[in-house]
C-alpha cells in the first residue's frame, strides 16, 4: 500500500464525502474544531442537525493518542467516524466504541485517495450537552440564556456555568441548531474570516 498523509486524506474527504453538505449549505464544516475549549481537536467536524466528527489517522500516524482523544469525542460529538489507513484498521476496531464509524482510506497507484465504509457511524448514546455547549462563545451562551429570562447578573457568570444552565434549559437538538446558527453568523474565527 502507498503511504498516505493527513492533508491528502482531508482534501479527499472534503471533495468526496462531504460534498453533499457543502452543496446543500445546510451544515457548517470546520477543520480542526476544538472540543472542550481546545483540549483536543477533531480533524473535521460537520455541524448540521448534529455534530459529526471525522478523525483522520493516515499511514504516517500512530493510534497512540486515540484513547485520550476518544474520552473527549465520546462526550462532545453526536457521531464520530474514524478515517484511517489499512494498517490501523484492526487495532482501531478494538479501540473505538461500537457506535463509531470506520472508513478505510487508501491511496491508489495514481495517487488518488479512495474510501471504503467499513462501518457507518451511529448516534452517540452518551453525548453530553454541557460538552456540546462548549462550542459556544460566552456571549452566544449568554444571548441564549437571556431568551430564557436569565438576569444580567446570571449572564456574567463563568462560561462553564452558562453551559450547565443551557444544558438544563434546552434539548440537545435545539442546542446544536443554535450552535450552527451562531457559527454561521461569526464574522471572524481564530483571527481568520469565518467560512474562508
């Protein structure tokens, strides 16, 4: 098998697997999305009616960090798909939870990346609304809580407390819809124009 790297798998994933989301404009697609205030990053995230993360493990990578990453992914993502090189597949199947999707990424003789779905991602049974709420900025969380009648004093509390309050007030589907809407409105993000 020819060696693969993260960049070429990511480019092919955007071009081949995520194209329907891009055309429909029904989702926000973010590379290197930080979870739990960037304690970990998921390689590609699709925020639509849910938060679906795609973690890439090329043939040049190892799976050493994956168990630690899964600790956060299992709380902050509605769905997870591991996109990996053939050399990782057997070990990955033993490490990832059974609701995690698996896609095999291989490089053909002419350099193109092909994908084979080994297992489709299912809904994460233990997604944590508080962890999902971490995708909001403080001002965005405060704006949502103001709509539920929170006082100005309550709105000045820590981000974590606002996330806890939001998780208690909103069904997770509504929370994700609000996150998607806020992300679509952001004019800058990480010192870059949004949606560049």
